[in-house]
């Protein structure tokens, strides 16, 4: 098991070729590091002493070459060390993560998420950094130290012995300090883990924290741990820097002895000056590998503490084998036999006591009972999510605890009351179980084929998710690549939809018309009448676009828009100044509540000197307010017919002169479209990738699918109006055979982290569909419809009764007892024991525990 492997197991058994290469480079580099010392001595004693320029150039050239080569070798060694370390760290993480995923559920129930994340990330990072140099650093440092020491002995044995005599003292003192550091470091690791748990719990429970305003309470929790960590870190620094100070002290004593004794020997002619210089250089060089050895020792102790803490935390064996050996996964029919099943957990709490049941393939069993009766526990055991020691569970004669996880996954589908939804799309989550089976290649067993799009959509309809998927599809914004195969069909659908629903939709939608001013579009959209992909022409960037100012002046719109902006600002400030920042009241103005103070100051300035005398920045703010104005929605001002006509004229100049698009063809297409005629063939909107015009023959890539099909804007903002519009469009799509296409687009809706863009009911529907798509012999539902409305529950219950009966064995923990009538058998539990079993009618006739439950649910 991975958690039983020592730290040096990975160093000895992984990346051996690269580690041997590193050792070979080390041996070569050591010679290159010693050579400059000898050359240094020769430069002084031979070349300079004898005044030989040729020898001086030779020795200096060799010196330079040795230094450069040593640097290159050092660089290569460092890079290879880090590569080896990260490569081994990758293998440790992958192996440990695979082990983690197989641990019993009880491990995850008692282990905070923050602890797991911290251990697998931050704690292992330091271990990986150490592993890279675990062999190279000590070998390099030790060989280098011995080489320099040998060279010092070669120069003068007595002087070498005296200068190296201080190192044994360090060997004694430093481990003493390090042991104390290690103990504190172990406490630090535990404290950091505890802080991660507190922070992770706070993030997970932020709803409760904000709902109860428990900020002080949670701050105190984290503060207590942070203060403890602060004290630990200070004590760690005392030992850490104490070790460094001791090391530096001994290092500085060396040169003192060398100058004293070496100088004496040189003065008396017993030692050459060149030899003394070389000796001093060698002594300084000795310190570098010695320092590396000390740091290596400290890193080793730190990495060992971290590694043992990580592995010790996960040192728990998986309860079940992952894959079958020598055979394909079983294909079971779904017969379940439970005999004398009991389960006792920590503190001798008995959750189940002598439970027995027998289900034939295709039968359906409902588990009911009082709260805490053991229903969910039994369901988890049947799904092999818990292990058992007493009693038996046989599936088609096979003991469940002896089946591998792949056997169970192929034959048992499980849906929890609070299912987990993974990041990705709806499609990814629906296919999660099927893809997991397809990814596992067992010996002799071909992976099952994934459900096709038709099967996915059938299941979406079966669990009542179709309305949601249609809405996701209609709200989708398609890029060019995804839209290309569908563009012609969608544009034809746009024309059909307009012909079919123009009278009905005309009351709710203002259709795009390039020849008219549209009351329910912003002035900005009326001016440009399309999607502007050039960021310089985006509304927020217009203040920094000089071409925009030139465009306004050329169109004679600078004055009228400035006056409109001033009027909107004055009216908003006057009417809403005393109301506050309530967004409801600001809905009648293009001004946002947070902008109120800014525009109030502008109004005061404009009241004194007029808007034309305002600074450029203030005038631009008024322009932006006017450009955000929607006449049909914002009632604080109106727009005159001459200004509306001027805006339409400016639109034509913008489209042709700035957008470089041919307007005439769009004008003709619009006239045909609004009369219910064919507007012409579909065109690619990318003739100018910076601009795309609202033309019936073009797809608008920055707008939703619904916007493209309706080809207009809603006159009312209410959700009811949007809902009615969506219903009409959905009906038209179904009549024209495009609803499945839209639903397929909706399957690619991104659900967000943990499915946070979905409702609780949507998550449950996806989880049920995910389990049913696997088409397993057994389906276990643990209150799987608890978050659904009555209609959705009835739809899923009908699917279970009509489509699964006789085909798949169903075990369902149910919370609505009125659905129990549909099950073949009912098992009633109380305090972990089966108190009644039978059909619905039989149990009602007995007037026992089930009767009491039903009567209590209806009163």
C-alpha cells in the first residue's frame, strides 16, 4: 500500500536513469570546481612569479573555461534535480489520490475537506522539492567537501587539520537544535491543517454564518489557531536562525586561524603566498558544500515530518478491490438476498440489527420507517458504499463485500438524497457513470457504448428535465464553430417563427428594423444597430475613443445627446434624490444607484454654466447616460421624432462608413422579413468581424439563441413575459422539428462549481437520469426525489413503475408514503430492525407500524 512506503522508497526506485545521469554530471563537475584552485596557485607562483605572459594567458584561459563549464554543469544538475523531484512528486500525488478515492466513506465523513486539500497540495510540495536533490545534493556536497579538504591537505596537512577541526563541533550541536526544530515543525503542520479545516468549514457554511451573523464567533475560531501558529513560527525561527548563526560563527573562525597560522608560515618562508591564497580559497569552497549538507539535513528532517504526516493521515486500507482479476466484470440479473445483516459503528452504536430480505430480479422494494430507523444505512450497504462484517448480502449468489467496485458499478446504480454534481456541462454529468465504466478496461470485458443523443434526450424527458434543458438551450450563446452546421436551419426557423407568431409576438416583441428607430433598444444599440466586437466601440470604452466624438459631431448628435443626458440626470437627481439607492425606483432611469453621487455633482456644475461648459469627462458621462437610455422603458424623458430620425440616419452612416457593411441588402431583407416573406439566403455575419448588423439573413453570434429566433427585443422586462415568449417559441420549435436540436445545445449548459447554477430539483433529476442511463440490474434510490415538486415526483414514479418494472430491481427509500402502493414489497424499519414487511394492502390491513406511519403522514 502506498502509505506504507518510506520517503526514500521513491528516491531509490523512481527515475533511476535520470538520477544516474545526475551523479555522472556531479563527478565531472567536482573536478571542474577543484581545478581553478590549482590554477590560481600556478598563476601566482609560476606565471606571475616568473613573469611568463604566455603561461598567464594559458592558466587564465583554463581557469575561465573551468568556471564556465562548472557553471553549466551546475545549471544542468539543478534543472534535472527539479525535474526528477516534480516527476516523482507527480507519481506520489497520482498514487495517493487514487488511494484516497478508494478509502471508506467513513474516512471522508470524519476528515475535513481542508485537511485533504492541504495535505495533497502544500504539504507535498515541500516533499517534492526535497526529493529532487535527495541523492544529488548529499553526493555532490560530500564529494566536493572531500575534494577541497584533500586539496588543503595536499597544500599543508597541519594547516588543513587545524582549520577543519571546528567542523566536528557542528556535527554534535546542530542535530540537537534540529531535533527540537522537528518537534515544533510537526506541531506547525498539524496547526496549519487545523486552520485549513476551519477556513474550509467557514467557506462551506457561509450561508449559516451570514444568516446568523456569526462573524465574531468564526473570527475567534480562526484567530485562536492563528495566534497559536504565530507562537510556533516564532519558536521555529529561534532554532532555525540559531542553527544558521552557529554555522556562520564557525565559518568565520576558520579564516581567523588561517590568517594567523598561514601568515606566520609565509613570513618564515615555510609556505608560499600563492599556496596561502589557494588554501584560503579552498577553505571558502569547503564551506559551501558543508552549508549545503547542513541545509540538506534540515530539509530531510522537514520533508520526513511532512511525508510521514501525509502518509499517516491516509494510512487506511480500501474496503473493496477495484478491479476483478482474471475475469470480466459480472453481468448480474439483480436478485438480492439479505440475511441477518447487522452493522455496528464506533461507540458501539448499532445501526442495523438482523435485517433480512429477499428480492427477485425486477421486483421493486420500498424502504420506509421512522427517522433514524436505518433506511439510508441499509441502502448504502446494498450499494456497497458501506462495509459489513455480520450477516450476508448476496447479489445473484455473490457475496456483495467480495465483489469489486467495477462489478458493483456495472450492476448497481445509486442515487443519493443530496447528489453531487460535478463541474462541467449537463451532458458531462448525465454521462458521468457511463463514461466511468467505459474508462475502466477490465480483462476480457469490452467497455460499454455510451448512450447516444437520442437516448440522452429520452431520459431528460423521462425525469422531467426537458423544460430546463430547453431553457438552457434557448439561453445559449453559440460561437461560430458550433453554430455553423445549424445556422441555415436557425435562420429559416427565425423566418417561420415570425410568419407563425408575428401577430401574437408583436404585442410582446419589438422586431429589429434597420429602417426605424426602436423604442425598446438603448440609444447606443439604435446608433450602431448590431453587435460591436471591436472593444474600442464598446459602450464602456467610448470615453477613450476619439473616433466616437468625431462620429457624433459629423452626425450632428453631440448637442442633442448631451442635452438628453443632462435632462435624464436632472430628472433622476430631482426625483430619486430622497429615495436612496433602491434599485426598484432606479429602473425608470438609465442611471445606476451607485452613479447617483457622480451625476448629482455634474448636475450642480451644469446648472451654473450649462452642459457645454462642463469638463470633457463630465460631458462624456452625460453622453453615456443618454446612450443607455431606453425610451420604451425609462419614463423620465422622451425622445423627439427629429432626434429619432437623426439617430437612424447616423446609424446608416456608421454601418457603411465605420462598419464597412452594405446596408441596402439588409434594408431589403428586413422589408421582406417584416412582411412575412423570404428575406433571402443566409449570410455570414463575419464579412466584418468587428461589426455585425441586425439583419434577418445574419446570425448574431453575441446574442442568445432565443434572441436570434425572435429577432427582436421584449417590450416588457417581467419574467412572465419572457416565460410566455419562451413557451411559444418552444411550441413552434417542436412543430418544426428543431426542438431536439435546441435541447442538445441545452445539454452543454455549464452547471458551475458543484452544480451551483442548478436548483436542488434540477440536481436530483440529473442524478436520477445519470443512474438510469447506466441501465444497471439494480437501482437504489435514497430519497432521490425529496427536492422535487409533486408533478416531477409523479413523472419519475411513473417511469419507475412502467419502464423499470420487471427489467431492473429497484430499492427505494421513500419519504412520500402515498407512493408506496406502487411497490411490490414494503419493508418497515424501526431502530435498525425490520418490524413489518409485505404489500401495501397487507400492511394497511394489519394496522401496525406502517399503518401508523401512513395515518401520521395524512393527519
